[in-house]
């Protein structure tokens, strides 16, 4: 696989990112609350030129389009996504007078997506797995007009640590399925569904989650952290908002006359104190600040687990199991030194026990603690282009 996301989706002819939209109001409320946290109330979209990069199924586009943009371009490189969005246009769910779908690669945007041509650019869940996530970020950032807003998602090995452990189930699943991709997928759904059911809020069907996480061949050197994104854009963009919302600013409002706002520096400094908490969504309101506590050991060990997972996943083998278990031990110890992590420590121990059992052929290990453990997975960032 050479092109992140696209080659895998195209090979299987899938869009494994549907949202469960039966609860239409819930879907609208979820998106509206997300945008609000990013500093984008519905009026920000009204009359705006909006570009969504990688709209996938178009489920989220339905909400964005309802905020009355003047122009809404949907750019995707997956033929199945182009078909899905065209079907929405044909059905009248998206207004052809406003919305148009464009097939193309975000790295080399087609003429319908001119540089500086959009007031709002949304790039959700389509950057961090690219071959070079920073280059992909710069490519989409170039499409934002002066004073416009870029919304993007970030993710790294800390935020997906439990998913790395779930991906490590694949060699055992493939062995049990005897090379039949559909059987492997069903088996993975049976194992993962009880895990997903522990989430009080979820929006993706189990099969989509499994296809997009357990069987998706991630490229080497993936990851785009909040720090990476802000640093990459520091020359021309300023931090506006995020989900989770980690930035507080108690400067007096009259203090900003001297162009010393430094939004990016503040955001990066504050995220550094909360980064560890992305390891488990259950560390929540209030998240203890990790000031003066070692978080580097956790971050380094998560990156190491990421490399081991990459090797095990691509070789479809447990040759590296001793190192994997040892790294999980280091992670458990590092978590134990951090505030608010008792459930996470228990889950990491269970992940170790379970991975050893699964690698030995026991696919029915119940993961009593681990199945409750989900990372924050993605964080959302909004930044504005300096005019
Ligand atoms: C994981 S899905 C996310 C879909 C949707 N944004 C969401 O958050 O549910 C990634 C999307 O980005 C698209 N994509 C990935 N790489 C791309 C590229 N190089 N050019 C254009 N689209 C791309 C995929 O086809 C897919 O629609």
C-alpha cells in the first residue's frame, strides 16, 4: 500500500466511516457542539466558502451544509465516497446549487480547490495517517483564505494506545480465519463489539470501526500530534480552539494591544500538561495537570509500542510478543505515576494478560478491564490564518 487510506478503501470498495445518524437530532447536536468548541458557531458558516477535505460518507457534511454556506466543495480521493456524495446530491439531501463533489488528491488539489480560496477548510481524520502528515497539513492549509479558519484532527500513539493493542489481535484473528477476509472481519467484530458497547457515546458501526482500525494497513511514521500541527503552521496560523478544550487564558482583555498574543505558544505549553490524558477518555473533567510529573516515559513507551505494533501487524506474527509485553509493562508503570489513571493502569495490565492469552490461541479472552479502555483517539484543532 502506497497511498494512505485511499489504496485500502479502494481495494475493498469501502467507506468505513459512517456515522450512526438514526438519531438525527443527536447527530446534529454532536456536530454543532464540536464546532462550537472550536469557535465556529453556525453563523460562522453562513455565506462562507467551505471546503471539506475527505468527507467520507458525507454524514457530517449534511450538518455543515445546513448552516447555509455560500459554496461547499467536498474533495475526496476515494471513488466510493464520490459515489456516496453524488447520491446525496441526486437525492436532494445536499443542495446542488451550493455543494459540489470533486475527485482528487489533497496533496495536489484540483483547480476547483484554489489556494486561499476558502473561508473554512475542514480536514477531519484524513491527515495523520498520510505518508508525510506535515506535508499533507501544509497542502490543505494553503487552501485557507486570509483570515479564514482551518479545522483539522490530530492523533498520536498516546491517544490511540488501546487501539494499538486491539490491532495486535489481528495475527491471531487472521490465523483463526484461515485467510478468509470476511470471516476475519466477523471474528474481529465479535471480539470488539463488547468493547465498543462500553462507550457511553459512540457514533460508528462496529464493522466500520473494525475495518478502519483493525484491518487498515497504517503506514510507517504516521502521527500528527497537536504540537506537530501548531508548530508546522506557526508561521501563518494562530490557534483558535480545540476539542478537548485544554486552553485557558486569564490575561486581562486590555492586554492585547501590543501584538504579543502568542496563542500558539500558550496552546502548546498547556497541551504539554494534558497530553498524557489523551491516553484514556475516562480521565475527564477535571483533568489533573501533569506539572512536574514525568510524562516523557509514557510518550516514549507509547511510540515504542507503535513501532512494535507496526512490525507485528505487517508481519502478521507475534515474534515480537516479549518486547510488546515488556513495553506494556513500562507503560503501566508510567501510567501509575500519573494522576487519575487507576482504571487505565488496571486496563493496561489486562491488555498484557489478554494479548498473551490471544497470542497463545485463546480468542475468547474476555478483557474484563481492557474492554473499557478507549483513548481520545483524535483531537480537533481550529486555527485562523493571519491576514
Ligand atoms: C478516515 S476517513 C474520514 C472521513 C470523515 N472526514 C470523517 O471524519 O468521518 C478519511 C477520508 O479522507 C479521504 N482521503 C484520504 N486521503 C486522501 C487524499 N490523499 N486525497 C483525498 N482524500 C483523501 C478518504 O477517502 C476518506 O474519505
